[in-house]
C-alpha cells in the first residue's frame, strides 16, 4: 500500500496546476536566469540586504506612481513655487490615504538609502565583493550613487525650505564646476524654478528609475534569496516607522524669506564639507567623488584571497575609518551655532582646522582600535564546536494556537486601522497596517517552520 | 601580419569609425537642454511697471517715469517683473524670482546722481543671488546703499552689481557679479527694459553671474529712433 502511494505523482489541485503551468511557461523568458530561492529555513537577512533594498525600491515605485496622480509640478497660471508645494499639501491633507502614501514613500526613500549603505558595508567586511565579483561591486557603487541622487531629486519636488536649500546647493555646485559650469547648470537645473522642477520631476519619476532598472540587470547576481516572511516584516516595519515618525510638510520655500535648514541625513556630510567654506567645487563635488572613487577601486587593491574581516586588518580598519569619518562629518553637518546674534555665515561655518584635524584624529583612533580589537580576538580564538542541532521548539499543537492568535491579531489590527482612519488618526492607522504585515511575516515564517514538523 | 588579418582589422576600424560618426551628429542635440520654460515668451522691449504691492505706496502698479522724483524718489527700490505675463495682478503674484528684478533709483547727488532725470539714475538687478539663489534686497540706509542678500550676507555694490562682500565676492568671475538689465528712457520719461542678451558678456545668466563691466554699458543714452 505504502509503495503504491510513493510511486504516484503528487496530486495537484486546480490552483496548483495553474501555478505550475504559469511558472513552466516563464521558464522560456529571461526570468529563467533569475533563480529566486525561497529558503526552507530562516537565513540571516544580512546576506540579502541587496534584495531587501530592491523590495523597498518596488515599494517606492508603487507609492510614487500613486503620488504622481495628484502631484502638480507646474501649471499654466500657477507659479511653480506655489503649485508643487500646494499639491503636496493637498495630497497630505485632503486626498484619502494620501498622507499614508506620502509617508510610506518618504520613509521608504530613507530606508532604501540606509539599506543600500548597510548592504555595501556588509559585502565589504565579509569580503564578498572580491574575486570575480568586482563588476557586481562597481555597478553596486554606481547604483548607490544614483540611489542618493534619486532621493535628492525626490525631496526637492516638495518645494519646502529644505527642498529650497537642496536646490540652491545643487545648482550652485553645478555652477561652480570648472569650464562647463554654466552649461551644466542650465542642462540639469534649467534657467529658473519652473525649469528646475520639471527637469527634476522627469529625472525623478522616469530617467533615474529607468537607469536603476537597467542597473538591476548588471548588478543582481544570478541567485537571489527571496524570503517572504522577512520581506513582509521589513515592509511592515517600514509602515510602522512611517506611522511613528511622520514627515511634515515643512515651510513653503520662498527665496526672499529663507530659514536655516539642514538637508536630509544622507547629504548632511556634503553640507558640512561645503560649510568649511573652501572652494565649493572641491569640497562639494571632488571630496565626495574621491570617496566614491575609493569605493570603486577597492576590489582591485584588496586582491588577497582572504575574505573574512578578521584576516584583512588593514581593509577592515579602512572600512571602520570610512564609517567613523562619515558619521563625524554628518554630525558636523547637523551642527549650527545656536548663537543667533552672529551673522548667518559665521553660524554655519565648520572651522576647517578643527574639522580636518578631527578627521585625522578619527582615522588614527579607528585604525588603532581596529588593530587592537583584531589582536584581542585572535588571542582568544579557539576551535568552535558545532552546536548541537536544536530539537523542535514548538509542537504542532502550539503552532496552530499561535496561528489562530496571529490571525485574530490581524483581524483586530484591521479593525483598529479602520477605526483610527475614521477618527483621523492617520499615523495610528499606518502603524496598524504595518503591524498587520509584520504579523503576516510571522505567520509565513511559522508556516515554513511547521513544514519541518511531523503532521 | 598576414594580409587577410590586416583586411579584417581594416574592416573593424571602418565599423568603429562609422559608429563614432553615427554618434557625433547627436552631440549638438545636447543643447535641447539649454532652453527654458520661463523664457517661452519673447523678450521684447518693455515699459517698467512696479509690481502692484501695497508696500510700494504711490508707486505700486505704476509705470516708472524718470522725471517723477516724487513717486520714484532717489535711494528707493521696487520689484519689477520681466518678461511680463500681460497681467499686472498675475505678475505681482508670481513668486518665481527668475522673472523678478530689483529696480533701484540711485541715491541723489555725487557719486550716483540718482536725481538725474534720465535712465542713468536707475539700475535693475536680478532678484536671484549668484551665491545660492536667495533673493537680495537694496538697503537704502546711509552708509549701506548696497544690494544685500539676507541668506548668507552677499553684498553687491551699486551701480555695477559687483559682489564686494560675502560668499558671492569669493566666487571666481563670472559668478561674482549680479545679472542686470539694460534700461532706456523714452523722451517722455517712461523707463524701459531693453531685450536682454542672456550671456555672461552682456546682461548675464540668471542665477549664475556675468563678467563685471561698468554699469554705463547697461545704459543707452536715448532710445533708438527717438532723437
């Protein structure tokens, strides 16, 4: 009896048949090359931070497309300065669910930059960027730069004071480029605010995303990890953060009544460099360019066969130094002298002697600490014994109990979200929806876990 | 090298040259990006009309006449819009500083002679600072008499518009002088903005700068054909 059972092909229901019919058909397309692997057990998300960055990119695409429906970069009879800001204000204040979409889009943009940076550093310290992965690394660095530029072009479109600062600095950096300065400014920013906003809009919603999609083909490795529970939890976490820390509209930009603002955190370091008040082009373009160039050449310098960060003390120290220096520079960027009796320019000044000596100090301390830490762990290293495999933590019964509880919590959270929306508690609603997605992630993970249990 | 290989390389070189030649014609197409939605209206000679802003009192919404020292007294300043949309209300409400100019009647007496009943008594500076696109204002106070940016303290001197203080003064030419308009007066005293030439050797590039030249080059003694 048992023998005949095993010999039979697995029984497929109609949905399963349809699913397999479609996936078999897709084998004839370019997607054949992208073998998504759905891991059978939990694996560390550190290894696939790149995929998570890509997922957040998809979230940005969906929410961004929705925001385009009501965003008005410019209109005849409506000054661009007023139009952009007032249409964002409308999305924020009166379009149903507009506030939620805008907050998700904003938080996702920050998350994408952050995940891309974390992804890069993980690849760097784990040595995965080396040996045959050089091209992937270089396209990744370019991808990262375009991601930052895409984020920059996005937050300019709101036309609040912070956007104004970014526009002013961006255009003046273009102006300051040697020889081609004026022409470059004209080509990228145009000859006025109306030009500027249309150009950046075209770049933000089409040109850069298209370049990024093309880069996906050049950057994504053949084998990807697509872990539904983690993806769901990350997107849920995104919603929760957007609900907890909603972004305001800011003050409408007006060239005649400026306020002191600070750029988004990923540009604050460049802001600090500019505020040393050396040559604009050198500090604002060449210095960040130098860092990017260093990132690009690193796999061609660090050519040893050693992968682990423990075995590459110099490059580990270099990586730590770069993190420390970016953090310290960013902190400088956030600092504005609170003494309002001083002229604006002196309040903004980052004293160059102090700044550059602090940079040298940070490099020395980073190298010293990294080397001594590596020395310390080498001296303590011993052979690790493999941990005994854990037995099942949960029994089948408890899995089902948790299933029911999670489903009930999803029902409750859905109800809470609707109630919050009807009361105008939009951030509460966003938080609840995020929690629903996190609960789905846990359910999906538990389902995967339950597959290892005897049924 | 065998002859056949030489022929092959020659053929490859032909393809490479052909590819380059096929790309070259598109290089000038890059100037597609150099146009501007702000400049779709033609730049014509235009009467200078002060924006209809209540803060300008009697001058608000008025056409500037160089002979009228009461409505347009020396050491004063107003904002004007160029090119005009045709509607004074719309111009006044337009917040785009790239179409706004600070019209300054220079202080009376030597050295500026703002009490002269002629176009030389006026200058029109761009409202876009060449440092960071903020919007400067004329400061008529005794001892100042200069064009000052509230953001980072760039200071432009009158009547030439050269930056003499603040970050704009530290920028290399042509990014250290504010773009300015060419002004003329009709025989009846009506002040006009002449069609500007938007390059660094003439009226300048808005938000970028111009090569500094004395302001006399921006004043035509008489409108053409009116003598």
